[in-house]
């Protein structure tokens, strides 16, 4: 079970982070409405870097997408190169995909 659902667990964590970023955006927008600063003019850089949810929305939105790309790539490789794929430790590929996702989203 530990090695079978590794990509599903990573996708669940990615979707959780994505959902959390939207919840944080809503909380901070409600706070801005209550404080009366919601309609103040904010430029793009201040919105992205000045709010705690801006960067999180950018990064967390890419995690599930990249994991889906790697899962699809894994399925294509499994179908096209079945003899080679059967001989390899599958769980190691999945950990490499998760590590690539973390690296690509961190250093974009």
C-alpha cells in the first residue's frame, strides 16, 4: 500500500495546498473588506509579493498539474516499453517524479 498510492498521496497533498491557498485568499480578502482597504489600488508586484497567499497560489496551482503530467508520462512509458518497465522498481520512479515536481515548482 505504501508504494502503490504514492502518486495519489502526493496529488492529494498538492490539491490540499491549492485549496488552502484559495481559502487564505478568501480570508485575507474578507479581512481587507472589514478593514476598508479592499478597494485600494494595489499594483501587481504588491499583490503577488505583499500578500501571503499570492506566491502560494502560483506554486500550489502547479503542483497538481505537474503530478498529473508525470502520472500520464508514467502510463505512456508503461504501455510503450512494457518489458523494460516491468523490470524496474516502480516506486522509485514515483519518488523521482515527486522530487521533480518539488524542484520545478520551487525553482521556476
